[in-house]
């Protein structure tokens, strides 16, 4: 039971570094923001895995990796060469360590080196980013209304903020057929129809921040040194549970806030690629802890 809980916690926290949230051993996923009002289509292919190791009494290490391949397609004629936007890559290595702090709380530390780039000229120094997280975690899954609480700090070098930011995530199954998760970057409200079928309403953050290796020269002589997209998404979803840990899922929704930007070396916005809302589709397969 303790090992099962440890895996849930560490895998859950790995994804809180960026705009995703996961308790997965394996995930294969496709996300699409199709052309609509924007004339811009963004597609993302995501692959990840996580592997746990027991390293001592009540101590665990978890190693994982994640790869995101992003395609950017636009029918707009930008006033610059947009070939550097077309194929983007984000590669994460996740390393976590957990130990029992006291009978109620456990400490979780995670280091996530990242390469985020268009890789047009191999690997460069500016492609490297680093995410760090330190949290305390508590759960009681043996109650009539089980819950999980995570409190901590996280530092994400892609945000441009030179300070750790608070991290909070709270899950509760308040009825045999109903549960919710509150937090950032994802909140959901689920209706568990049967063990095989689940419906959910979701609010989430999504996006990326990627280095442009060859600075993009703009008409006013500014230089676009990085490409970013951030979106606030509202969606409805369905999950089919093949087994207790294996499932297929899909989400369909709309971006309530959408910002596609070029930024300079100081993270200042120098060109707007798109700010119009878009439809949002996501589908995939996962093997999860729960």
C-alpha cells in the first residue's frame, strides 16, 4: 500500500512543473488546436513514461522522461521567415526522491532538466531549462471520502519569474460516483458512471515555451528568441477504462484565453502570432497508477 501511494504522489507531482498533470507509467497523446478564427493550427504529440525504484526503507526514487513534438501550421503570411516555428521539440528528464517525513506527511523533491528548442542547429546552451519542485504530501484513501493534498513550491525556468511559486493540489472522492480535483494547472469534476465509464468537466492550463535557435528578425528590428503558447482551456471529457489502470480518453473544449507569442531574450513580447480563441481536442492512451 505504501509503495502504491508513493508512486501516485511522485508521478502526480512530475507533471506539475509545466502545463500538464499526470499519474502515469505510460502515456501516448495527441492534442489539436485547429484553425478557426485564428488561421493557425497547433498539433502536439506527447509520449512519456515513469519508472519507480525502492532505494531504502520508506524511500523511493522515480525516473522518467517525456517528449513533446509540436507542429505549427499557419495560413497567415507573417512579415518574417516562419520556418523556425514549424517543428518544435520539448524533452524532459524527470528525477524524483521521496521519503517519509512523519506518520502523516511525506516529502517529495523533483529535478527536471529540459531541452526545449526547434533544434535547427543541433543542441545549444539556450535550449536548456531547469524545473525544481519541493513539496509535502498527505493522503487518506481508507476513508469514506478519501482525499489527497499536496503543498509545496516549484521553480520553472520557462515562466521568467526568478522565484519559486506555490504549488497546491487537492483531490477528494466525496461520493461513490463523484470526485473533484482543485489546483493548478488542472481542475476537474468527474462523474464515475460505472468502473468502465467516466465523464468529466475540466479546466486546465496548456502551452509551451521553446527556444528559437536562429533569432527571428522582425520588421522593427526586434529579434524573436523564443516561441511561446499559453492557453486556459475549458473542456468536457470521456474516459473508457479498459482495465483498472489502462484507459482511452478524449477531451473537447475551447480556449478561454489564448496567446501565441514571439519573445526576445528578456522574455518581452515582440510579436503576436495569435490571440483568438480556438477549439481544443485531446485524445490518448495511458497506463496510470489510478
